């Protein structure tokens, strides 16, 4: 059977993610894992989830709802809770402004499905979250880079303003305002990835793009922004609960996509999650921030101690990632391969985070400090530093 002949043209540019491939390797080996940005399972709220689960099974009427199909828009009380949460973050939303998705990854896919025909222009930050690029690839856009790209005829600009994946950097208020000005002038939409907004370890929070747009335009209905949010990093990713916030008319269109794609997100997951966040969200965020803050500080200290002269890195105020710029003569793909095979350390070469058609910087590296305790992480940085020094000398 010749399957290659049958694949749709949209699959032409869809390739396996280097990170996912490495995660498979991880399962097999004892590695010092500075690669993928998984949350630490030690901080998941096990007791709260168990208690929520018990409450569902204790009441047959509640249990029936939990095992039935949920509405495609999402479980009403959770939508209402998220609308209030978004309002608290400065973007006044009603229930109709929220669609529950199966993680925010599904939100990124749906927005691209809604807006992109083959050949349309999509603006993305350079570099960008690899999962977003892979989701967009299937709709065959032409990529335009931010900053510097021309917004003419761009359908949307994908941006992660806070502690972005992969660089860990944050947009200043002036950069946020400038992006909104660009959207106002060009008519393009903004797809804001709010994945890490609440994982801030120091400094004052900045308003999200959707909050700034609501303030400019008077309401979310007139804002040019679609915001994807997620509980994956604040509670637990396996519940697969994310959301899209935006104008009600756009949300209605996205509901049609949701129906055609998977009918609805699990009612059980949504009810569990709602029970947990109603009582414990701020607590789970505080726990995550305390753990990750310490790991970030420790990794930054290890980099200062072990990296040779000429290596530079970002100093994230939140999120899970540090972006490393190596001296230009070092190819990070070679370095990460050698680190994995010779040193048992996983890290991701920055080239993975560049969209197709836009040249990648070969000397960049993403490290994540989320997954492992400070001591093995310091050892991992030490080994990466030694390997970098060796490659510089050869
Ligand atoms: N956006 C960003 C920037 C991410 O890093 C991730 C996952 N690491 C996601 C979205 C998707 O996460 P989820 O589908 O679990 O919400």
C-alpha cells in the first residue's frame, strides 16, 4: 500500500517534533532532563483532585453530568468561572466570550483552522513555541517574522508576551502597545498565548494584550485579540483544559470547529478542574512559582559558574525556560546531540523553534528548569559548560 500517495497536501510540511522524539528517548534512559518543558509532577494538587473526584461520585446527579457529553462550548459553570477569571486579569469577559478547549494546543489549532487558507500570511515571533508552529503548518501559511515583518495582508500575529517559550523573555509594555498599534493599522488579528501569564516569579505583572485591547476598544467584543489560556502549568496538564477568550461572534465560529473536531472536552475533566480551581488555584500557582523560582535562580547561578566566556543567556522573570546564545562557531544541534549521547543531558537546539522558510540561528539552545531538582540541574549545566568549552577549543 502506497500511503505516501494518499496523504493530503496539507501534510507536506508537517514533520515530527525533535522534542517529542527526545521525550521517547527519555523514557528509555536516565537523563538529566533540561529539554522539554513539562511541569514537575511533584507539584500537582493530588489531594484536591481526589477530593473533587469523590464529590462527583458521591452524588449520582453530578456523576451523570460528569459522564455525559458536555456542551461543545464547554461546561457552563467552568466557562463562567473562566469569564470571571479573565475579567480579573483586566479583560472583561462574559460566558459567551469563552470556549473550553482540550488544552490550549487545541485553541492554537482551531484559530489557525478558522483564519488560515493555504498561502495566507501568518506572523509569528522569531523564535516561537514549536507546538504552535506545528499546528499552523497544517494550514499551509507563509510565515512572516516578528519583529521586522511586514503586517500587510497578515491574517494574525501569534505572540506570547510573558516569559515566552522558548526564550523566557517578556514583551515590555511599549512592545505590547506597538503590536496593538500594528494590529489596528493593518487589520490583522492577534493570537495571544497566555500559557505562562500567571507563572511570574518576580517583577510586577504587565497587562495582557487582550486586556490592553479591551481598554483601547472599550470591550472584548471590539478587541482584535484571541487569547488562549491553559491550566496545564497552573494545575495539571493531563486534565487537558484550556480556553479561548475573544469576541462572542468569533467564539461561535470556533464552536463549529470544536463540534466537528471532537464534539466536546471531557465533562469529567472540566468538573474536576472547576472544583480544584474554585478553592485552590491561587495556592497551586503559589506552589508552582515557589518551586520554579528556586530552580530558575539555581540554574542562572550554575550558568554563571560553568559557562565559558562568550556564552549569553536570558534572565526570565517567570515561565520555564532559559535561552542560551553560544559563540557563533558552535552548532547547537551538534552540541545537543553530543550532550545527549556522551553526557546524558537533554537540551533543545534553538533551530527547532524557527518557522519553515525563515533561517534559524544555529548557535542557540533552550534549557528548561521545570522538571528536575536543583542539584541534578546544576550538574547538567556543568556538563553542558564543559562540552561547550571543549567544542570551542577544537
Ligand atoms: N503554549 C505554550 C507557549 C506552551 O509552552 C504550551 C505547552 N508547553 C502550550 C501552549 C500548550 O499547552 P496545553 O495544550 O497543555 O495547554
